């Protein structure tokens, strides 16, 4: 399946979920650089969402970029969706942008300060990862209770209202 189709499937899936919760949701179709869905909540709250989708249900992290470290605001959320190969209901996490930006920035800064294989200094990269499961070898890069915190964001559309 093409990467673009996976992204589109995630956007349409989440727009449908929002509609089922009485939101008015509009997919930007790439016309808004950072946002995939603009929505108006049932109580009139306007929100912006960036959708990150993966096909496999075994995905343990989501790739992001350096630009995702910046631009947080109270009305901006990331939605990370595992489509589970369309064999079962997708899993998703709705995470405020201030949390995502902070975790990406601090984990990357800590990663850069560490050393790679054979003690070599790490080179900077634009790649960032938001883990759903933190590998033991990278645990010091992420908040101590990160996996517990993620449970609170799992399928949590109510925080958007």
C-alpha cells in the first residue's frame, strides 16, 4: 500500500470518528502545511489535528521530523493511528501538541548528548520518533512514566470537546 494512501486512510478514519462524536470535521487535503483536519467541537471549540498513520498493528513508534518539535498550541493535537491492516478496529492516541513537541525535543537533546556504537559522538538528524513502547536501551530519553501517560491518550476524543 502506498504511503500516501495510508495517510489518507488515517485522515478519513479519524474524520469519521470525530463526526460520530458530533464534531464538524474538514480534511485539508494538503492545503494546510501542518494540519490534516480542522474541526469544530460540539461545544464550539475549534481544533487543528495532525494525523500520523501506520498500516501495521505492530508499530511501536511513529517517525516524525525536527519541525514537529515546534509549533505547539492549546488547540493543536497529534493523532497517531495504527490501522491494524484493516483487519480490526484501528488503535489511536490523541496527544496535545505541547506534549508531543516537548517529548520530541527533550528526547532528541538527550540522544545527541549520548554516544553511539563504540563510543562515537552522534550526528544530528532531522528524524524524531514518538514511541508507543519505549525500548529498555532508550528508556532514559523519555519521561519515566511515558507508557502510562500514553494510556490516558488512547482513544481519548473527549479531551477535544
